[in-house]
């Protein structure tokens, strides 16, 4: 009986310790989430500031966010439509790619120089430095939402049915932003120590534009087999094709394996970006 009592007491202590551990873990998780949420107001303010700077002195202002993709679509459609005759509604196909690519370039070009650009603010306000390269993602979101207006108008007039995987769009959107935010953090930290990063990034993104199926179909018979395989190594290829499945439909379809790949790439990008940030965060203030 005494042995049973000792075992019961030991079991109770183990259970109590386990409950305390779970409770402690829960509190830490809540603290982490609360620590991120409390900066949302600051992020929103910085996004508004970036948008004001972007359109300062412009007569049309935010309207350019809607007109630019349309103008680009018209130019590309006129120039390349005879090469891509096998793609139905080629103008809409191009526009869906342009919306995605504009989000990429806006996030990365603004994000790469974000820490250096906000150096004076970092000296005055004590906030986590990682916020600054993440803010351009908010600017890209605003630009993307505005660009959806002309896209929906063109889509309505095209007579195409609603894509079967349209419901995936919000998830793909979030994964893309995580992927881009991770890259922005890494590039922004690197730019603090090597100021050529922002200058190299612009032509690099221009080359990547043509290495990503924005204006052509990777699965087209006009694209050689070896080129299709090479394009498959480009992470942007998988993101844009998933976007097309959700927003353009047709022959495009996102499989479960493809979704898993996108989640893995988004997670790897953010993990790498945060690792680079944490490894250098104490040195940033001395170089901005």
C-alpha cells in the first residue's frame, strides 16, 4: 500500500510538471505572437509612408497601380502574341503573370534597401530591424489589390469560367509573401555590408523575368525539353504557375505535391532570412 501511495504521488508530480511545462510553452507562444502583433500599427504606418513616397508628385497616384499592368499587358500581347498562338486568352494570361511579377519586383527592390534607407529612423526609434525589409511586402500587397481591379474587368469580358482552384488564391498569396519577405530580409541585411546588392538586384530580376514563365508557357511545345527542366529549378516558376492555376485556370492545376513544395520553399526562404538577420543584427547599427 505504501509503495502504491509513493507511485501515485510520483505520478501526480509528473503530471503537475507536465501541465506546468505545457502552460509555460503556451505562455511563451502567446508572448511571441503578442510581440509580433504589437508592431502591426508601426508596419501599417511605414507601408503608408512608402506608398506616399512612391507616388509623390504623381497626378494619377494610386491609379498607376491599375494602369501599369494593363499598359505592360498591351505591349507584351502585341509583341509576343504571334509566338504564343497556342495560349487561349493570351492577354489575360500575360496580365496574370504581370500581377505576380510586379509583386516580386516591388517587394525585393524596395526590401533590399530597406534597412539602409531607414537607418536614421533606427537611430531614433527602438524597433526590431526585421520590420523594415518586411514593410515592402505590405506595399506590394496594396499594389497587387489595386491591380486586381483591371484584371477582374478583363477576366469578366474574356468569358472564361471561374477557375476551379480560385479558393487556393489566398493561401498562395500568403506563401508568396512569406517567400518574398524571407528574401527581402536576407538581401536587406547583405546590402548593409555590401551596398552593391541593390544595384546588382535590378538587372538580376530583369534576367529572372525572362527565366520565369511570365509571358510564355513552360509546357508549350515551343519551349525545348531541356529549357523546361532548367525552368523547373527556378522557384518563381512554381509560384507563378500555382498563381495561374488559381487566377487563370484552364490546363493549370496545383497538385498536393506542388503545394508541399511551395510551403517548403516559403519556409526555407523565411528561415534563411531570419538566420542571416539574427547572425548580423548586432552589427547592423554600426554600418547603416
